[in-house]
């Protein structure tokens, strides 16, 4: 039967009916180890008792009231996020793209509030992904995502990721901000190096620009820090979060300093659903776990375990895996074969990994993954490598 869904996705012939920890169970009764986490969303895995309880308890009380009313659980979550970060203020959204839209609006409005409305241009980077709205596809600059959707939203000047000199050169009288993923996700787990990220902070300070980090994928514990910027020893002025922040419930957030948010006065932005009671219950429950003593240290430790074991793949299958890169539980395998084909080979071994650009597959296990599960996952990756190697050299098979 043909699908009634708009065919914008090439979906795998695989559906899941339940999950438990790092494992997914298909409608055919097969058990998969999930090293994709629904694209870094299932940060605490599936069926986490604390999240399930928080969601179901809230579901019995109140789902939605709108932002016309006080939101006690939202106040609490915003306060906790500020206490745990550089930020003074938070706005909740339903998705990453919406968080980026507000990031862009806030940066523009800050410049306008400073009497420089002409400074609405933002420096962005090749390989970036910021979402699929009209502004965020312009910010990301991927021609495939822009094609056919009319005139590109103006105000984004893109340079090569990692090229500090090019970023400096492109800054002009209309530039008001820099927007970067400290670690590119969709772009292929490209880790911004320390000098580059710190250099962007210095450029922003020098030219009076706002530094905006898109941590939709690399934030919320993924790297072993609550936010990736902590790895660099510099803070942004605005940070967009989503994906892992809701543990599977649609939730995004924009974190900002008081100064960066100063243009966003009464009525300048809004959302119907953003920050509703169900989302806030889930967001608070996710933070309960992530901020618990030792949790993030464990993520960092398991990231090293994963990294060490993945290194064995480049040694054993240099003709398939040429590089391992990433931070914490956000790792990428740079491949000589098509990432989609590699991901299919991994699925055949009952392991889920996610293709990205730059010939990379992403390894994004839930942060609650165990050492034993890491070992099983890497074994299955090795099996996928062996299968790809055999397919590549049929004459020797
Ligand atoms: C996924 C992603 C987005 C977009 O998030 P959506 O929830 O799909 O709108 C933006 N930025 C980055 C870095 C992402 O990984």
C-alpha cells in the first residue's frame, strides 16, 4: 500500500514498538542496540523510569495552559538551566529549528537595540546544520536544502568551518553575530578545535558581536559536559539547545545572557506550545538525572571507553574506517564506503548508527549506555566493517 505520509524521507523497512534502556524492539520482535538515540534525542535511553513517571504524573494533572499564565515548572527548569550554565534567561521552544530561529532573531534584535539595525548579518560555517525553516536553511547554507524554496533568506555569510582568518575577513559593517556548532553533528562530527572556538569568542569581543552556539546536538551531556562550550573554556552569549534536553519529548531552549536578551522585550517573540507543562515535566526530569552527582563524569569516562574501542576499528579495518573523531558519547567514523551502506550493514547486525555528511557515520548512544553495551556495539561495528570489506573485495572473499 502506498504511504499517506509526504515522501520526504527514505525510511528503512523497520518499525519499533518499544524500547528499554539502549535497546529497541521491532514490530517483528527483533532486538536492536541503539547507537543513534533517535538522532541524539533519547539522551537517557528508552522507558527511563524517572522520565516515565514525570510524564505520566503530569499527564494526569495538566497538559497545556498557554503562555498567558504563570508556568511554575518552566520557571524552575529555566532557573536550573541558568544555575548550571553561563545564562541568565531562557526561552522554551518545541524544536531545534525554533530555538535557532529565536537565536537569530535575538542576535538581530540586540544589534537593533544598540542602534545598529543594519547589523543583521550573521557569520555561519560550511557543513553546519541549523534546522529546516526558511531562515535556518539559509544559515546552514546547504544547497540541497535551499533549492526550489525561493529567494534565500538574507543575512548569512558563510565561511569554512575552522577557518578563523576567513571568519575575520567576512566581518563587515553589517555583521552582528557569529553562529557556530562547536561540534558539527549532521556535518560529520567535526570538532571545532580549541583555537578556532576561542578565536571566535575573541573576534566577537573585538568587533562587538554576539557569539551564538548551536548546541542542539552536542549539548545536554553528550560530550561529558552539560554543554560543549565548557570543553573550550569560553562561553557564548546565546546558546540553542534541543534534542537531548527533552529525553524524547519535543523540547528546545534558548539560553542567553541578560545583555544578549535585552532587545527581546514584551511581545517581541512568542509560542503557543513552547514550555508547556508536559514538556517542562520532562525537561526537569532529564535535568534531575544529568545533574545528579557523578552522572556527567560517567558520560565522559564512557566516552573514553568508547573512543578507545573504536580506535581498534581503524587498526583492524583501515580499508573501511580511516578516522575516529568526536567528544564523549558523540563519535564519528570516517569511512571509505557510503555511510548509508555502512549503516545498513550495521542494522543487519542489529545495531543502529546514523549517517552524516563528510562520509561519516555517527555513534550517539544514550548517555546511560553501559560498558558492556559499548563492547557489544563496537563488536557489531566490527562485524559491519568485515561485511563491508567482504563486499568491497569480492574477489578475495
Ligand atoms: C537537529 C538539529 C537542529 C534542528 O533541530 P530540529 O528539532 O530538527 O528542528 C539544529 N541544529 C543542530 C545542530 C541539530 O543537530
